[in-house]
């Protein structure tokens, strides 16, 4: 299994945890504070640094395959 490691500051982790917890509890994605926007931007930037897939021609197929794999694991 391929793994990706991303590091967060403690503050980023706390804000991201709260954002995700709220989503799970309310089943609604909503930004309540600019800090949440910033941590999501930071997450995207960190993912861009460790992933090559978004820059490949067949990216849509890669996403679809990943979604199918993860959906079927439930």
C-alpha cells in the first residue's frame, strides 16, 4: 500500500480536526472562520508537494479508480 505523509502544525491540526468533526456531526461543509480556509489551502499545497497524480493526463481516471477502491472498502 502506498502511503503519503503530511505534517501539520498543532494549530493546523486542531482547526482541521474541528472542521472535519463539524462536518461529520452536521453533514454539511461550511467555513466558520478564515483559519479553516487557510488550513484547507495549506492542506492542498501540502498534497500538491507529495502527489504526482494531479499532474498526469489521466488524472480523472486515477481519481475515479481511487474513489471506486475506497467506496468498495466500506
